[in-house]
């Protein structure tokens, strides 16, 4: 069996087979990405089953994001200290357990806890999946491998809403979570054969428990404060938001101070001085903010104006029509995923990533200029598809650049940091965009002397506020393009020698 395992994993020259490796890590990546997209689609059904308010049901998503932000870096550090493969597989096992508990949920609180367990497992897969690809590829083929990984993510994003709609139509939302259990078991078995063993990259050193705890508390409290400020999730939410913000302000300097003095810190702050790592992570956060406002706000807007009514001779529910329009984003990502991976092995990341971000900026500006109730459907399809293509062009080169600059004994931590950009970008993008939209709507309503109730139900305020929100993020995203270019050129010869 050992001989067969080696033949399966490696080519004759000793290199790991990329296809086999990606198939092993891809099951976990697909499962985590699929569940994240499906959960948003299921919220209204879950709310109806448990008979709770729309604000309370948001905790089904929020609990998942908060755990991801708190423990992704820690999971990456554990992978480096113990084994990236073993922590990845442990994460898959925990994710499957959490999914089964979601299936058994009999109350909203039970489901929220189960989602947190799911997320804890997802951190093990997210933080160590990229690390495993990095460990078993070289600078010459890493971009291709990253492209294949991003293709899997794109496919999961595309299939998630459609699969969720089909399953809930014939069965119930609980079955959507249940399908993760057999997928997880298959992934565990196949990953054992497809992923080579990964011994510890670090010598035995004292774990950074205080750093891990202070970082988790800082990030969780900070993101919780943003969520509570914007969403009326609980009574007196703004009071709790202020308390959470103060707590995060207290724990951040504690974390920085401790990391500077610890011999084996959770996050070596010196690594962030490397522009390829530090700037690459910043632009990844900005990129996530750029597209989450499309998935979130454009989705709500198209349903609010009942765009489905414009399609003659075809009667489809509005949510399906909007889903098809928004699917231009993941389809565009899928188209460019493998292509950009190949390009990142040949072309400097700063050129590819900067061009990709500028493409997103251009589409946001077009939304600012042309967004209106009468805008044609093809306009939204083009905008979402082009943004998807730009995101697909950005992802593989950026990950390739960041991970190639990471020291060998820190690939898990850097992978975890990159995985963390997703949760931070989505949370910041959703919170800031909602705050900008609401504030803009209030200013416009006051200037026009309109007594505004629900912003979405007041199109003469909602549409211009949405346009200004898109312009705001066009400006923010343009800074991302500048930062991306300032990462500097790739020193491929030096990186090849180090590997």
C-alpha cells in the first residue's frame, strides 16, 4: 500500500502530482465554500421554520464569520507546528460533525452553535489548504495549482445557490447541511491517499497561547462591534457595539506588545514588512469588499425593482432571475481561474493584480453612472461577469505572490492570514457599505424633504444612495490598485533557489 501511495502521489521525478494534490485539498475547499453560499439562500426558510425576526436570523451567518476570523490564523499555526495535513483532515472531520448538528437543529440557538462548530472545522481546511498546495509545488507550477483551487471555489459558488434551491424545493433546508457529512467522509478517506504526509515545519517551541487568545478576542470583538452598529440584532445593540469596540481597542495593543516579545509568536510581525505579503493581504481584503457589495446590495436592489417582470413570455420567480444575473460573477471567476493561474507563472503579479483591480474600479464607476430603475438587464449581466473575470484574474497571482514570499516554516500562518482576508473583507464590506448606503439615504431624503421609512421601499432615495455607495467603493478599490502595484517586482530567480 505504501508503494502504491507513493506512485499515486508523485511523478517519477519525485514531484507531487498537482491533479491528485488538488483533488485531495479541493474536496474540503469545495465543501466549505459551498456551505457558505448555500447558507445565505436558506436564511428566509430557516426564519420561517423557527418563527424568528429577520435580525436574529442573521446570526446564522454572523456566528460562522466570527469563528472564522478568530481561529483561522491559529489553525494555520497549528498546521505548521503539528502537520498541515492532519489539521486539514481534523478540520474536515469537525466540519462534518457541525453539518450533522445543523441537520438536527431544533432551535435557532442550536443551529447557531452548530454553525460555529462548522466554522471551526472550516478554519482547519481554509488555513491549511493553501499551505499544502504551497508545500508541494514550486514557483514554476504553483500558479497553475492555485488556479485549479480557485476554479473549485468558483464552481462551488456557482452550484451552491442552485443546489440549495433544488434540495429545499424537494426536501428541506436541513438536507442541504446533511450532504456535507458523506462528502466529508469521502474527503477524509481520499485525502489520506492524495495528500502526502507533512511533518512539522517548526522545532518544538512553546506555543503562543496568549497571542492566540488576544488576537482572537481583538478580531472577534472588532467585527462584532461593526455588525452590531449596523444591524439591530439585539436590543440596545449600539451599546453592546461600543463595549465590543472598546474591548477590541484594549486587546489589540496587548496582542502587538506580546508578539514583539515572544520567542515564537503566532504572527511574526516582521513578515508583514515584506511588501509581497503585507500588500498582498491588504489588496485581498479590498478585493473581497469590492465584490461582496455586488453579491449583497445588487442582489437586494434587483429583487426590489422586480427585474424579473421585464422578461416576457417567461415566468420565473424573481429570486431565480436575480440569481442568474448575479451568477455572472462566479461564472467570470471560473472562466479566469485556471487561465490566471497559468499567467501568474509567467507574468509579474503586480501587473496582473493591478489590472484586475482597476477593472473592478471601472465597473463600480459604471454602476455609479448608469444605475437606474430602467437600466437594461444586459447591463447588469455584463457588469457582474466582468467583475467576476477581474476577480478571477486577481486571485491566483495574488495568492501565488503572497505564498511564494512566505518562509517555509510559516506557510500555515501566512495561508491562514490569506484565508482570513475573506472573512474580514466580507464583514467590513457588508458593514461599511450598509452604513454608507444608510447615511447617504438619510442625507438625500433630508435634502428632498422626503419622510423615509424603509430605504428599499423609497426608490427616489434608494437608487441615488446606492449609486453613491458604488462610487465610494470605487475610490476605496482604486487605492487597492495602487497598493497592489507597490508590492514590487517578483524575484523569481531568488525564490526558485530557495525552493
